[in-house]
C-alpha cells in the first residue's frame, strides 16, 4: 500500500466484520484518514499464479489417475500443499504424480477462465474437485478455470496463461494425515 510516497507492505488479511490488512512487521503505518493506494508486487503475484496453476495441475492429475478429491490445501509463493481423500499410497505414487504433472506442464496446455451462470456451471461433470462444495449458494455466476484437456473446475484464483509458464513441479513429500487422507507437498521451480 502506498501513501504520501511511503510504502507499507501487507503480510496478510484477517476477516472479521470487515477485512483487516496486516502490515509487515516494522513497516510504517499511515495516519488515520489518509488516502492510500493499493499496488501489487509483480514478482510475488507471478509466483503465486504459477503455484496456484501448479496446484490445479496436481489436482487434475490426481483426480484423473487416482479418482481422488481435494480435502484441503494451502499455498505460499513457490510452495504449496494439497490434501486428498486417497485411502492408500500406491507404490511409486510420488514419482508417478511428479512425472505426470511435469508432462502436463511441458504439454503447454492453455489455461482459460470464464464465468457461467450457476445452473450452467453445475452441469459440467466434476466441476467441483473438492470433497465439499465451497461455492456459496448465493453465488449466481461461477468462475471456471479450465486447463484445457486436463482440469476444469470452479475457482476464484489467479492463474498463468499456460501450463508451460508454471515451470517445473517437484513433489517434495507425501504425508499420511489420518485414515484415508494424504497430503502432497509441492515446490515450483524454474
């Protein structure tokens, strides 16, 4: 955020009755009532876009090859995790998933974004890839992200234009998170 020639970096956002911006520790705070302007740090945003698109490739591969839905996830620039309802980890899972994801990345698949009326969006098979539908009932227009030929799902995040822009995806670790749940940790590399 910029104000009177000064920058305050935002470390996060907290939800309450309003959205509260959390400044980076030690950054100056603008005085009450002053006009501020938002600005996006392109390097961080691009890294998040690459990571988010990488998670969609991971989701598409695990759904296609193992039939598993997402039960949770989290991401930071260049690193992320996705949890799946995978009862058992088959032999060679980590390597097979990493190889399949990177094959999809190298395929340079286009990533299209569009919005559809809710009723039309929910007619698309498997449009929800999470174990729980996270699209609130009051949402009338559903944003669809389509990694053409791999993964089509409802999603509100930012993405790169094609899978090749993701870079290399490395499966760093597969963890057991309880009966029937597996966590896949990834890194996005150049």
